[in-house]
């Protein structure tokens, strides 16, 4: 079962306490999966908190998230969702990478200015691997890639650590 990051739980508790001081009750529901299953599921909520692993290719990951996550069909009116799809399609047609990334950045800033998305925190993931292993990477989809993993040859005459 998916368990939300401790940061989201901390934000949830803080929101509950803040709203309680103003006479409001925040009902919290955790769902078993990490991804939203349907627009109907999303329509039941007034506020959504979620995490999104960005990985090594933030532009591609965020564009894919905006284009494919069920979340957007649930929170955007149909005309706004269609506009988002057309905007992302237009941006992806830029042949050069830098102008494409600049356009995506501008679009993300528009979503933030409209309070549609609000990044709360940034993770700095580190991979814990056996000693001396190199080349393990985190893909844009949030998977660990071991295809390029390698171990250097043993070093001769290296002092052994005390036991």
C-alpha cells in the first residue's frame, strides 16, 4: 500500500490545526494507490495533496504529469483541460530543446500563479547502494536504473579495515 511522505502528513496535521482554530474541520482520506484512479474520485475532494517524483529529467517528467495524470481531468474544467493539452502539444513541437523547456517553464509558472499547483517542498533523493557500486541512476519515471551499474576492480595492497 502506498504511504504518503511524512512531509505530506505534517502539512495535513498543520492544516487540520489551523482550520480547527477557525471552526472548520478537515477530513483527511488516504487512498491505497499512489495515482488517482478516476475523475470521480478527485471530485470528492476540496483540496488535494500529492507528491510527484521528478527524477533526472524535470521538464519531461512534469510535462508527462500534466498530460497524462487523471488528476487534471478531475480538477480542470473540460475547456481548461483541452487548452492544457493543446498548449503542451504546441510546446512539444518546438524542435530545439531550450525554447521548449523555456515554454514549459512559463506554463508551469502560469499554473502556479493561478494557484492550480503549489510546490511545497523539494526532495533530494540519494541512492544507498552497496559500497563501491557506481552508475545507478533514477529515471524520469521514478525507477532505479541498474543497467549501467558497475563495480571497480579490487585495489591491490589496500589496507583492510579493522574488525
